[in-house]
């Protein structure tokens, strides 16, 4: 698939991702402005070779809409690989609702964004099914469901699985134990040092479980309010830009991804973050990662 553009204008301050001139690996890319929310909504369908494309809906702040597009393209491609690796008859896709930098969404506008997302998904005629991801919830998926049948992860009282974080955290925790056994010869977390990036629905649950097992924690999150959980658990708090450099036994990326770089200090990594490696890092070995484990839950990752 090719995307054709008019001659590029002079670079604009704040633009982090260049508008792609070619995206040959993606079957379809939809970019639309939500008529209710006024927000840019992007749906990227990477592949439907194995079946309907499946991937969550991310609602996040971006400095420029091309950053959101780059995210959708990268994550949808990763979903093709993850769904195939899990043995699912599903292809890969991803949707992103772009919140302009400096803006916040009140409850009404967030709901409007989900209705707009539902319309965008429906317009693809069943090529893509959306689900919960960063910035969304089972309740918000119910709003999407008002506009399309191509959505999963609905609340339990509507026939869905409800909040998937419990299952995802349990799966990642099992992966962490397997990683410890493989790398260190013991699955015991007591006394082990874990660096956790992101204390959201999954990261927060993992932090509690690891702390309860006697682990030492260093944590980070883009939301300063999460420091309260760190204090509760007796964890060290570091800046989100520094957590991957902490000399820990295991790095646990639970945020947006792209955090593992050649400068990462941990001997191994295991977490639910989608595509945790940066695109400039060609392999886990170059990052010094001795092992990685997958979460079997709805947010299955690497």
C-alpha cells in the first residue's frame, strides 16, 4: 500500500515522526477526524491473512498526529506477529485515538471519541476488531459497541470478559517466574530486584504481587500520582526516562513500548508492554536480554 502526499512543507517544531511515504506491509490505514470528539482517529490493518485483524484501541496524548500514526503502524504489525505466535486465526490491527498535547478529555468527550472509533471500525466492513488497550476500559468498549459489533472485551454484564488486567497480570507473573527459573535457576522472587516501568492496571498488580513475594522494586510511571503506590510498597521511585537503566535482575516494561535500548542495564526482561524494543534495536541479544516471556492474556505481548 502506498500513501501519496503533496510536497512536504518545511519541518514544524514538535513533529517527532515523519509522515510515511510508503507502508507496503499494511493492507489498510484509515485516518479520520471524529465528528463528535474532533479527535484524529487512526485504524491500521496490517494483515487479515489468518483472519479478521485484532488489536486494541489506544487513547493517548501525542505531540503530533504523525506520532499517533507511527504508533498505529508499528503496533498493528506487532499484533500480526503476536496473534500468529499465539495460534489465533486472527490478523493484526491497531487503533489509536490521538489526544493533542496539553489537552485532557472529560468523560463526555471520551465517550464521544469511543462512538467515533466505533464508526471508524464499522466503516472497515469487518476487517478489524478492536478491544481495550492503554487509556480505555471495558466500559468504554461498551460505548464502541453502540456503533459496531466488531469489538471485544465488553463488561461482564454485557457478555464480555470484563477488565482483562487480572488475567494479563497473572500471565505475566507466571512468565516472570519462568524467566527467573531459566536465567537464575530459581523462580523465587524474594530478594530479586525488579525495575517496573508503568504502574497502570497491569503494572500495579504485578508490583503488588512481586512485593508480596519479597522482591525489591524500583518503579516509574509518567503519572506522578502513582508515586503513592510506590510509597505503599516501599519501592524506589525513578524518572520514567531512567528506569530502563536501573541495574536490576529483571526489567518489567508495562508501559507504551519502545523502552528497551542498547543502554538498558538489566540482564533480562519480561512484561506485557507491546513491542518493548525500539525500532533501532535489531534483536534482544543486542539489548542484553537473556530471556523474554509472553503474557497469554488479552494484552499478549512479545
